[in-house]
């Protein structure tokens, strides 16, 4: 079976997000002061071949832990969708 994985990688909440901080500050210049606490991350989409959803999830989690996210600075969330 083929699955599509949608992965969001975000900085840990306890860490400073300089890019998010800069965007938050820029919101005031755009007349949008009500927008705050911007956090910037990555959205990754990939396809994985696996016999079932559990094995697909394990493969994607391994990819996230070993390559796509830095566990010291980031966390990830993923969703799997069967592809027809």
C-alpha cells in the first residue's frame, strides 16, 4: 500500500524562535498588532510504501527522528493518509 504523510516540524515551545519573533514584530508595521506569538516551522509531505498503516507510521517516524526534525530543538506531528 502507498500512504501520504503530512508532517509538521516546529521549534520547541521553550526555545526562542527568531524567525517567528521577527514576523511578529513586522505585524505591527502591517497594521496587524492583534497577531502575535508567531512560530515558524516546516511542513513536509512524502509518500511511503508499506504493507499497513502501522508500518508506514513507523517508517515515517524513523525518518522524522533521524533526518527531518532535530529533537534537541524541534518536535514533529504527523498524519497518514492512504493513497489509492
